C-alpha cells in the first residue's frame, strides 16, 4: 500500500444537491478516539445512534444518526464512521469542516478522500476484488434495469467466481506441465497420461463461454452508438422520434431542418442504444448547415454502426440517386451499415436491395420491430438464460489475450515433439491475463485509472 493509503479519509458520500438525507463518511485506522472527540461519547458498533452533531462550542450543527463500524467488519476494512444528517449542502459542509477540525492534531491528519478512494481501500483490504469494485461504479451508473441487475451479479462475485474457477484449472494444468519439466528423467508421456490436451480443450471451451457472457455484459454497460445518416427529408428525425416514443426532433417538410445533432438513449431488451440524429447530407446552402454536415461526418466516423436511411418515394430519381451514391462513397471503409428504407406506407419496395436492410414506415410504425431485432443482432446481443454479469472493455481485452495464449499453448501441445517449456510459458501468460480481471496481477497505474473515475465518497 502507498503512504496515502495510511491516511484517514472523509467525504460527503451522497450526491451533490439538496435531499432528505446526506451522509458524511470517515474511514481510517482506529477511529475510536476521533469518534469520542467528535460526538462526546463512544458508539456501540453497528448500532444506529440518534444524537446531536456538536460544533466546537457544543452547539448542535444538526441532529441525526451516527453509525460506527470497527475494522475489519466495514465496507473499507478499516474503521468507518457514517454521520447521517439532513441533506442540505451547508449542513454537510459544516459537518465536514468539524470533522477536519477535530482531527487536525492527529497523525496522520484526516484528509478529504479522492474519487473512488473508499472502494479502492475495500479492494486493497481484500473486501472486494477488482471486478467487484468496478461493479460498484457500474451499479451506480447503470442506465437500464438489465444493466443494474447485471452489475449487482458482478458485485456479488458471479463474474469473479467464474474467472477464478478458470484460473484454478489453469493452475492445475501448469503444475502438471512444470512437473514434467522438472523431472524429465521420469520419461512420463505427459500429453497422453495427464490428458493435457483434453484439459486444455476444456479450459478453452469454458473461456469461450465466459467471453461470450462478458461481451453481453459489456453491451449492457456501454450499449452501442448509432448514427442516423442520409439525405435531407428521408425521415431520420421521424425515425428517432418513433424509436424513442417521443417528439424529440423537429420534423418538417423543409430540407435542412436538422442543423445539429440530436441524441437520445433508448433500450431494447435492456441494451442501451445511443441514437444520434444528424443533419441531412447534401451540398450545404449556408455556413450553419455546412457546420452541421461536417459534424454529421464526424459522428459517422465515431459510430459503432450507421443507419443509412433511404426514401422509397424518391428512389430512381436522378438527383436523389446521385446523392445516395455520393454519401455511400464517403462512408468509412469497414463501417457497419444498415440500410433503412423509409416511407413504406407511401412507396413500394424495389427488388434486389443489398443486405443488411430493413424496410419500414417511421410514420405508421410498420417495420420498427424488425429494425429493433436487426439492431440487437448488429450489437451481437442474445438472451442469456443464466443471467449476465456486467463487464468492461478491459475485461474483454484480458479474456481475449487469455484466449490467444491458450491457442498458442494448444499449438505447442499438438506438436509431435512438444516444446513443453513453450507450452508452460503460454499457460503462465494466460494465467496472468486472467488475474488482471480480479486484481491478482494489476499495476498500480491501472488501479489509479480505474478508481479515479468513481464519484467522490464512493
């Protein structure tokens, strides 16, 4: 632990603003003396005490609940004091200042907590592993019910348990390989008698299943970024309104109505879809529209997928078709494109359309359900009967690296004269990559990056 982890810390643990209740949280080693000096009495562990919170002159700042959790039975693994007062910003700031005043002579002195520092200490004191600690933040920030439930599963350890189960299987396989390296005179036909390849195949199959579930969890956390693109008046704003179920964007027959992006997040089966309506793509008629079109192309470049809208009532018109071709030629190479043919209520659907495509009417709603299914397929979502746990991009990267090392290990294991030292090294690297997920093998720089993104007081 770094020296800063030895300092007692405090922060307002509730969100900024006014509310019925606000909480000031303190964590540190042996806070019993601080508690008595602050409140004028000792507190029974894990019992709520209703009492005044006095200032330096003995006048009550507020009256509320005080709870004391001695180490190690606390959130952080250290002594923790929570003061639950009325949720006014001034009241909480007065309590914060009083705590700092009482602890001013202590060594080390009490200091304000950094973002995520309470949860970081819970990780450092083995109250949570790293995946569980990240799930705390994910649970707070969940944008859908499915994401919240998945984050709850990760916080309870569902993801970590599967990762650790894989690590244990890898440990057993590594022991067999390395024992063979240590005792070559035994002339044990390792690959046959220990069924190393069978064990490795089973581990790779389990890893593939875990990676699939982690990918689903990452979708619930991050969602996908979709950009609606096309010429003016093809129905982009109408489609945004239809998907959102609300009049978010202005819809008129006048070309160029949308000058700037309009964003909305919807959910389909719990997967957040961040949909961005953009200015119609054409030769700009003024400076404002030119800026809007430039932003449209910028959004297209950052999108996970582009919904390229086409107007069925104008297909075949020379000017319109030329505009379609101009847009198609500028779409980023390799971009995921879904062709959406709109105004099905007013125009027929021609034959020979490319894939993937969806025909619909943003006005009547016909075809919207097919588009929703297409968007889920585009995201790679499929229902998980056993429940999904939340996952982050760094978890996916670690799992993919694990898969790569296991593939290399399998290649070495299948050579007639197997290079067991290379096999052992690939298994070790796979084992370490899995350890990064739960924090068994994690650099201090990564910890700093993860916890700095938490809110203060958590």
